[in-house]
C-alpha cells in the first residue's frame, strides 16, 4: 500500500455492525482499524509500534474520547481511482452521518445566547477536548489480554445471570428487548476492542517474520521481536523487554496520552528481570534494561506527543517509592537529550540528597526535565477533595501537569479555560466587550462613578462569577454530549468501569470532575494593584483617564503606562500585589469549586497553562498592569514576563503565598536560569527549591538556557535542532514553537541569585 494512501478503516468498521450502540460501533471501528492499517518495522528493533503514522492517513478517527474527521484526507480519499463510484457514494453518506457524532460540529447548538457571548469574548470557554487520564496499565501488564478477556466475560456472565433471574420473575407475556440491553453491549464492546488490540500486536509479529531472510538486519532480531509480540498478544510479559513493548502498544491505543507512574507498575518486571529473570528467561542486565527503555523513548520522540511520565513519590501505603528504575529513567532521559517524556518527579520527606542531585544533574542538560512536584501539597489537596489517602498517595501527573488518580478517575482535564484578565476587561467597561462590540457580562456600573477600590473589586467579582457560571455550563454541556462516546480503550484501563458496566464517559470512574485552566491571574492581580494604588490611594489618575489610555492601547498615554509599569508587581515578595494575587486566586478557585460537575465531582481549577497564555491573550484588551492589548498573558502561576526584579527567593516567596489548599491539580511555576548561573550556584539553587517546597510550594519547572542562545536559534534554527525549553507544563524543541511563543520564553526573567 502506498505510504500516503488515505484509508477509511475506522469509518467502515463503525458502520459495520447491525447495531446502533455507540460502544459497539466504536469497538468495531477500532477493530477494523487495528486489523487493516499498516504496521511498520524499522531500524528500532528493540521496541516496535508507530500507530500514529497509520492514523495520519485515516479520514475519520476516534481520539481523545471524541470523534474527528480530516476533510483534506476525505477529499483525497474520494479522488483515489481504485474506488468505484458506488463505494464513494456510500462513503460520502457515512461521512455525513459520522459528522453528526463529532462534538465540534454540534456543540454550539447546546449553548444559549448568554453562554455563547461569554465564550466568544474569551472570558470562559469549552475546548471540546477531553484529554489526559491516568490508566491502570498494570491491569493488562499483570494479567495479559487473554485473562483480561476472561475477567470481562465473567462480569458479563454475572450481569446476564442477574438479568435472567429478573426475567424469570416477570410475567410470561413480557418481552425483554435484547437490542436495548446496553450492559451486554458494553461488555461486548470491550471484548471486540481487546480482540482488535491483540490482532494489531500479532500483525507486528507477522511483519517481523516476513522480513526474515531479507538481509535488512540480523534475522535473530526479527525472530526475537516476533516472539515478543506473539507472547504479549495473549499473555502477560515474561521479560522486561516484553513489558516495555506491551506498555508502548497500550500507549498507542490510548491515543498517546500519559504513562502514569512508570517506575511503579514496571518495577516488578524490571527487578525480576535484573535479579531472577522472568518465567525462566535469562537475566537482563541494567545496561540492557536501559537500552530497552531508551528504544522506547525514541518512539516517544517520533510520535511528537506530550507523554507525561511520573516517577518517585510514595506508595499507596505511604512508603518511599523511589527505586533503581527511578534512577535509570532519569539517567536514560538525560543521556538521550530528547524533549520527552514529559518527566515529573514527585518529591517528599523521604528523598535524600542523592535524588535531588540526580534531578539537578538532569536539569543541567537544558532539557527542563524533570519537573518537580511536592507530594505533601498534592496529597493533602487531593484528600481535601474527598479522595482516600491511599488513592491520593498514588496520584500521578497526566498531560502537561494535571493531577489524576491512575485507573480510578476521569477529571476531564483541560476541558475548559477561564480568563480572569478578560473578566477584568469586562468590569472596566461595564460588561461590554470592546473587541466584539457586544454586551457580554452584567452591567456592573461605570468605573468612573466608583468612589472606592472595594466598589470596583465588587464589580470585577460579579463579572467573574457570571463568566464562571456560563463557562461551567458550557463545559458541563460538552461532557454531557460525550456520554455516547464510549472511549472503549480508556474504559478498559479503568477497572471500576468494567465492574460497574459503565463507560468512563458516563461516569464509570471512582472519581469524576471537570478540570479547567485559569489563565492570566497574575495580570489581573497586577492590574488591580495598579488601580488601587494610582486611582484610589494616591489619586494620581482618574478612572476616565485610565480607561481612555486602555482603549487607545496607550497611544498618546505613554506617561500613564509608565506609571502603571512602576507599580509593584507580583513575584517580588511585595505585600500588596502578593496579597491581591492570593485573594483573587482564592475567589475564582472557590467559585469554580462551588459548581457541581456533570457525572459527579466539581469543577476543579488549575494553572497548567500549556500555551494558553498566548492563545487567550488575543481576546484581552490593554490592562492596567501596562500590558498592551491582545498580547501574551503571564505564564502559568509565575510573574508577568520581565517584572520579577528582586531575585529567585522573592519569586519563590510570592508563589508560596498562593492558596494551594483549594486545588486538585497543579499550579505551575516556571523558572529560567542562565547556564553559567545554574552551574556556578547549582547547590544553592537546589537548596532554595527545597525550601520552597518546605514552605508549601506546589510545583517547579526549570529552564536552564541562555537568552543569547535562544535569540540565535530564532535567526539560525538549523544550528539548534535539539535546543529544548520548558513552555507551560511541557518541554519542546525551541525551533518548532510559534514565533510569538519563542519570544515569550525569551522575555521571561532570568533568575538572579
């Protein structure tokens, strides 16, 4: 088959069953896809699997718990000359029907006018995205597919037995409609999905066998790869290599999402392979294990996705979880010098100087890996949100930096975005959006008529509450609309769903909720500080003058902008802006938490900003912190770019004042160090970071690079192909970022010691 040939395997499978159950249809789509899409064997013979290449040619797909279609691929598919007109007409009709299942096609029909106005303004919106889970990979790894099928079948039989008992008690003339027996369909969908996954793995064995004798590589390598795939298609892994290979297949099946606590569920395979061998196989040396893991990391880099991997921390019972595999992962990641995996290191009281030094050594490479997480803060915040101590101890990070419970939660990570900076923009204009020319929020009064800061803050708070109310409604609608989007692979890896017979998208997980990101709080705090100081306390400018300056984007009002820029800013350990930052953070977090979420739980806030500070800034007009209209907002939970002038300790002290107790996910803090500063002061810096965690800090992301180097990478990208930076919860190759994002990273303050 031609490499660029467009395919419709998922679509054809989706419409193949004589059944309208969405789970069955998805499962048949996946099975058709896995049984027919091309498989690839290349020079990385230790670990095989490039599902993403085949998916690029599909005309429709089911990824990240949602249906998508690729119009460019559809157009190319319908031009292929080996498809007759009758078949093309069938495909066209199926595509028309399939589009009705795509959330992006119909989500706006679910919202009312007020909600749509808030979304259009950029104050709050739903993304139509439902990504990032923590999976129970051990469920497959420790059982194997054949045993997993028997477990599913057992639950199906128990359910059917209960149904038969109920039927026997009904009147003889009652008829049970089997076509609406959704739980039977549920279990059938899971079994079909597993069979498709097994077949995809077997096809790699067949592909390897077909290459024996071709003279391309050592035939023994093909034979070994075939044996690995043959075994894991049915059984639990019998070696560390088989475990790594099976886990990589599972990563592909889950749409390249998150590894979870890799050094925990893979630990037994690693230690058994090193110490005793597994199932009679020969010992695996530590260097062999590292080579296998590195081969898997090369697959991570090929796919280009942000694949979170969590290491360290404590066990569910509260003991130190750091082990030799933890250190091997740090070493291998450091030695390869790639942008991934998105490595997250959980830090706690058990951790010795050895682990901190190992983390420091990795950060010195400039990969910005690992990010550091404070176990005490995360575990306490999860327990405060109703999660048991055992499950809280076992938290993992997913996506960029979201806290989830592996195999037990669906927090709908990153579904929604909330922008308090835009809410402030609305308060400055009596609820009117100067960008769209529409009345968006409630009329909270002309600021020029306010006689106190408290009056204006009340107006801002009313806009905030209104926008959060509309934003949570939008996100609830999105989640509700996904109830028929079964997500069979994700459901399979949340064992509680199998027990209940309820898909993960219908609330089958133990813990549910909706997690959104809050962008631009620092800009809002700095703006409120400026209003309080210059308009009310010192009366140096009037509200009318301020608003005129903002509405002209400071053209002709450079003197007012100069005054605004001189007002103290968050990140300098200064009382007023830090106090306001903490207050407005607590307000919007509390407001979000007061809203119950679809399928249970609440709307959880976070500041895992990804690159939203860039994408959402285009909705926000000029602000009283001196920021120009429609430009980038502050990065994550840190200071506004270039405004932290008092050094590292002041930044950490300001950030430590934030209300971490109200979270159920991350507040990310990015720090940037010149290489020379880092190397000359590494131990001193690491001590400061440890102190930050002891004083209640949540999370840290460290860039070790030089502004001069970054600027040269913009001019001469060919010379900096492997230059890595931390963006907002993830690391990326600098030259692949958008120009505006590159400039934003350059504008971040280089920490002073």
